[in-house]
C-alpha cells in the first residue's frame, strides 16, 4: 500500500514530505545569505565614507599647504592665499592699517590678499618715472588676476597630489586611491568654479573695514578728501626725499660749527604716527650726519593695535642704537614689538649707557589712542597732571640714584619734565607736535636743565592731512662734546607750507656748561 501511495504522489508531481531537520537547514542558509548581503553593503558604505573622509582631509591639507602664491603688484610684494571657509569673500590685508573685507563671491573658499613690504628699487624707479607709476596703476588689476589664476592651478594640483599620497598610505589600493584623487579634483575645481561663477566685481565699492581703517578719525566720513590729500602729500614727498640728500652738503658749507673728534651725534625723533615716509628721511639723516644714537620719545603708532606692530620693523634697518620710550598712543604690544628689534633699547623708568651717554627714560603713564594731542599744561585735568608729574618724579629719583650722572632724560609729555629740573642738564620730549626749547625753573645751586620738545617726525600721521597743508616732518641732530655736554643742535624740517623743501637751522651753544640760552617756562605743578 505504501509503495502504491508513493507512486501515486510521484505521478501527481508532488514533492516528498520535508523533514523538520531539512526545514531548519534551509532557514539557516537564508539567514546566512541575508547577513552576508548586509555585511557587504555596510562594508561598501564604510569604504565609501572612508574614501570621502580621506579625500576631504587631503583637500584641506593640500589647500592649507599649497594654496598660496606670491606676486608683484606694482612696487608691492603681495601674498595671495585661498582657504576653506563657510562663506566666500575676499580679505585685503594692508599692514599696518588693517583690512578691507569684500563680499566678492560665494562658495566654500576665501581669498586673502596681503600686501607686504615695498621693494625699494621698484619704488624708487616709480618715484623717478611718472610714466612707470601710471603703468603700474594700470597693470595692478592684471597682476592680481594673473596671481589668482596661478593660485587656482596651484591649489588644485596641491589638493589632488596630497589626496593621492594620503589615500595610498591609508588604503594601499590603486582603485580607491584613484577614486579619492578624482573626488579631490571634483571638490576643489567645483569650489573654485563656484567662486568664479559668482564673482561680484562691484563688491569693491562696498567694503567693510577692520583695524585702523575703522578707527582712524581722519578716514571716517571723508575718505575721498583724505585720499586726495595723501596723493598730494605723496607727490611732495617724492621731491622731498631727493632734497634731503642735500642736507649734508648744506651742513658742510656752514663754517660756524665744526664738530670735534669725539663728538657724539644724537638724532631726536618723536611722534612718527605710522607715517611710512618718515623712515626714509630718518635713514638719510642717520647716514649723512653720521648719527651715533637715535632717541624716540614715543607715539610711534596711532592706536597701538597688533597690525601696527609691523611698522616698527624699520627700526632694525637703521643699524644704530635706538632708544625708545612709550607714548600715550603706544600700547604694551607696541613696546614689545620695538623691544624685539635687535638694535632697540626700551626704557621705562630705567637708565642705559649708549655711545658714552647716560640716558634715563620713562614711558607715558597713559594709553589714550583716541585722544588728540594738546600743548603741555593745557586741557589737563588735575588727575592727569598729577599722573604726569608723578611719572617725572619717578624718573628724577631714578636719575639721581644712577651710578653715573645722567646726561639726558626722555619723557613723552613735557608736563612730566618739571621734576627733572636739576637732575639732568637736558630733557627731551614730544607729544605736542610743536617744536619748542625752554629752560625749566630751577632752585639755587641747581644745575640748569634745558627742555627740548620735538615736533612730529611723522608729520602727525593722518592727522597731519586734516589741514590745508600737511604738517612738516621735524627732527633734531644734537652734538655732544667729549664731556657729554650739548655744544650745538640742528633743527631739521622737511616740507611745510605746501612746498617741497628742506630747512636746516643751526644753533650753537656758546657755553656748554651753562647750557643753551632759552626762556624759562614753568611746567604744570600739583
């Protein structure tokens, strides 16, 4: 019977009954196959993410390492840099004045254009050839465009190369490395292409300002006038720099005073206020007058900000000892930047011996970069006067306790000079932008003390452009004999009254021990 039933089932096309063990085996096979498929899918997704992560890392590293070029823009050496960013845009960095921010394009890339130092040879060529200056202005845009194109090619090449090397190290697989390189090329080219496609040239007309370009009062609200004034000022300085070279020959023709061997020559400067043209004039005077020491009575900057620190780098180019005290426009960062110059000596209630001269100096107790200057003794509150007098008293105590007699003392504001009467024969100051020479009131049996207030060696910086004519650049050469007594001084004025001229006025001290004749003028008292 059983055999007949089986034959009947086979003839009807049915399957023999499956045992429980067979059913379990089939289910196991199905589950194993499902897990294997999921594992392959997860593994493929993980590898894709790994390739993407390596690619992004390679693009980032390659952009930071290779996304920079240097190009000449007129007399400037400009550095162009592209960096990844959430929003596109262009930053034009102009040390030490600050930066312009332009909403120039979209996309995840930011362009930075930093203008570096002027090339001296190219600058002099431009100054002496007006046609070259016009050509430089016309080709500046082409120079930037050519630099940006080179920057784009360099960035693409750097990102692809770095990504290939990184993928090869991570995966050790040619196919995945190739995919990473192609993906890096697509990301970089796409980002740069987006920036180029969304370029907005009109953004240059609506910049946002940072740094001194925001804070400088002379720039706010009257940009066009200041630009025009500075253009006129620059044109004058082109002629002035040439005229300064005549100073030495002028001095040599003066028979009244012949410095003796052993004479120490000191150049007193003050209140440069970021004027870049001042350094050229200072350098010329240092070289042609045989200066031994340069003393700076402060306000080398305007706002004491970090971008301004680059301005003091020219101190090292003078190659002479540079004695400096802080002014009320100079911050602690400014003082630190000066101290980093290899030839600089920063004094703050201290003394130093340079070229045989014992010099005492103290920085201004205030940091008020937003305040305009005023003559000593005017517009001083009682609290400010006490503060300045206290500074002078500190320096007077330091000078009197010094192991050697102090030959000259440095203060920024003349209001601090009063307590130094009798402590030293000479006090140098600045701050007022107005050159003055007078004696300090003295007690009986006290050494007479001369106070020499310097004008602005920087022509008052941007403030000097606010008037009808630019403020002249002022400095003084002091001649000390072997006993370190003042025997003569030359007042040098560059520019003034709207004319390209150099004035030198010589003053002879008939009796160095008695000091130079000058009116007695009291300083503020408590």
